[in-house]
C-alpha cells in the first residue's frame, strides 16, 4: 500500500481508501452486516488504513458498522473520514435544499441538503457516537447547501476543530468558487468529487486550482458504481431497488463495453483484474490524492487493496488513455 499526505493537512492516508457507501444498503438494494464488517477487516489487514463514510449511507448504518468493525483496532492507525449535510430524519423541519427521495425498503424518504451551524454540530455528535470514537480525522460537507451561507457552515467547522473533534476539514462536490468562499473561514484540505475514466470533467478547472492551492482530490465513483468492473455486461440483473438501474443509463453502454474489452488484454498481461487496472490508473492521475473503492465482502476488499501491488508504465498509461479517448 502507498500512503499519501492529504493536501496541506498532516493526514497520511492510504491511496486506496475504503468507500462505505454501498455497505449502508440505502440505494444499493440492502446489505449484509457480516460481509460488510468482514470487508472492513480484510481491508485493514491488507494495508488500507483509511475509511470514508457518511451518515446518509444506510441512514447511520454504515457508520455504526464501521464503529463496530474497528473498536478493537488501534484507533491511531486508522483514519476515519465522514461527512455532514444530508438530512433524512426530519430534524431540519423543512429547512434546507430538497435533494431527492431515497428508497428505504420501499418507503420514499425525502433528503435535504442542510448545513446550518446547529445542524453541523448535531450531526457530528451523532457520528462520533455511531463510530465509537471521540474525533474524526477528516470531516467533509457532503453537498453544497444553497440555503445556508457557506460562512455559517464553516464557523461550525472551525468550532469543531478548536474542540479537537476533527483533525482536518474537506469539502465534497464543491466547485472552485465555493472552495474559495469556504477558505475565507477555514482551511480546506480536500475536495471529494466524482472522477473516473468516463467522467473527467474536473480536469478542466478544478484540478488546476486544487493543485495550485495544495488541496487534495478524493476521487469517488472511480468504478462508476461497478460499471467499469465489466460484471454488468456478464450479468446485467440488478435488484429493482438498486439505483444503478437508472444510473447506468446515462452512459453509452456499447462504448463502455468496448473500452473494457480493450483494457482486458493489458489487465490479463499484468495478471490483474479490470477493476484493479481502472483503480490503479485513477491513483496515477494528476491531482488525485486518494481513490475510494467500495467493497461488500472480504474478497472485493482484498482485490481493491492489492491494486497498489503493481505499477503502470508510461506506454501502458498512454495505451489506456488512447482507449478512453474513443469514448464520446
């Protein structure tokens, strides 16, 4: 495993970070608690020291399982990354920016982006309890909230830093101007954004800015929620309440299938999986600090961790980039 300093912070994070969205079950057609905890243990056993989660993932379940999984580990050797700002329990009393309706076992739950000072403090206290810890290594705002001034949200963050409840602060899904506004109040060390072979929009404006400002990019959805594993083209059956039924529809699936076929030969020659090849490519892109990789069982977790056991030469990277460039 490779460990990287995150932006201007003192945090040293594993280049492959455990992404805990799927194990929450919400939008992912449920979850298996034992498999999920096993996947966390397997990740740690194979060098993954960093775990990224959020209260919204499983409406608290993801954080609870992480807290249970790490309670017998040395906390100083594990970095916990969580978020705030997506409210599902009605505690916002209708305030905030309506986001969407999430599926909770057939029930539609309205989700709001809400990051008032009071809500930030409330959410962190709840996360600390679920994670069974007294501090968060990196706290992140999950999505921008247009109904709350950024300065108000950041004042809450500054208070949490002073109280020692968080070691560093990052944003998520923020653009350049939003980061600049947040920086007026608090030091922003990272921005967690979607980035993959099929989605490289951040390379245009965000990456040049974050590189210049020494802000680390945390890449999420590098596998496009499993599409780039190639498994979808072998068995396309997804459960009805799996959000990927709609998500995959935004891609030209024939072009994606062709890309995977082109990359397969290279992956085979290096004795790695398509998933590992895709993740490794992502870790080597300019400005990318760490890459989130989800796992729902120990086998997937070990595969993700072993991504860093091989490298890609300049010519291999060029071959991959040429294949990606054919995607329109």
